[in-house]
C-alpha cells in the first residue's frame, strides 16, 4: 500500500499548479493533505471528485485557514474529525481519523508556534492531546499510522541551520523534547528508521528562495506504531514535486 502526505499550502492554489494531475499520475492508495485552507463547499468537483478516489474534508471555524483532506481508493470503515475535545483542539480543522481493517490512520496538521507564546502553548497542548488520543487507540488494540506536518524538526540533521534556529519555534528544545517523548512511547519515524543518516528536507521558506539553495527543514513525517514498523517497505521525501512550500512524503507498507 502506498500512502502520501503533503502540506499543499492551499488546495485550490495547488490545483492551479497541477495538483489533481499529479495525484492521478502518482496514484497513491491514500493521500493525506494538510493546510487545505478551504471548506468543502468552496471546492469544485474537479478537486473533490477525483477519479478512483473518495475524498473527505475537515475544516475549522475560520475560513481560509488550516484544514485537512483525505483521498482514499478504499473507503474507510469509519471517518471522524478531531479528538472529540470540543473546541479546545478540534475547532481549527486539523485532524482526520480514518479506520481501515489493518490500521487506523491519523492525518494531522499540527499547529505552528511561531506567532507568540500563547500559540506555542497551544501547540504543546495539541501535541499532548495527540499522544493521549493515540495511546487510547493503542489500548484498544489498534495499529496506527500518524502522518502530517508536525511543524517541528526533531534533530539537528532535520534542518539546514540548527544553530541559527535554536530559539525559533519549530526547533525549540521544548518541542523537540515532546518528539523525544513521542518516540519513547514507541512511535517510529519511518523515514529516519530507513535512512538514519539522510539529510533531506520537506519544507523551504518561500521568502528567501530557500528551496533553490536547499536550505530547508524536515517537518513532515509518517510515524507508525512498533507492530507496523517491520511491514514498512519504503519511506521517501518527494523533493522534486512542486506546487507548495512543502513537498510530499511517502510511505509504502506491506498490508
């Protein structure tokens, strides 16, 4: 099974840059997208109704902000939106949970903490809510795939200029400590497990022409629970795919 995750930085803008054509050509079994910046009623049929896929959309209260989407060749047995925490972490449209017989898939657009201290606290609280939600699913015997834009580079290898960004949200010690805790609970970074020394990025600032110079950050991940790790066949960063300030990341798993 081939899964792809991509922060598209606006699905309507991405569609004008060949997003749908790319989806049909790459033909993943499941595509998770983040930062859609659209409610479902704002999308035309060319984006919603892609041949061979069912699509599902989660948007927040604020239009033109956040949002996640899921394209799936197989219809999930169940779809839900959010952690079930009412407005605390569910009001921004950041979470789709899709149930398949072999695993539960979480497509998450984690918050950015750069705006101010309040947003950083929100991000850290969202992280903790994610861990609690996932641990509850594991107690029920579910195998998990958790993908999306985590908005944190975990290690120094995961961004081009770690020293210069040590005080920047996205590489703060407190954010990286949560990533350490996440992995200490057994969640496996599939790309890093398969490519322990690879220096590759999935996001580049558009303001500084960073992509052309490959001055980037690895912010986009596929994590899996330990039982699924032996089934992972491939993990890759599709850095040649254009259309967003992020590029897609890929997971192939033997299900």
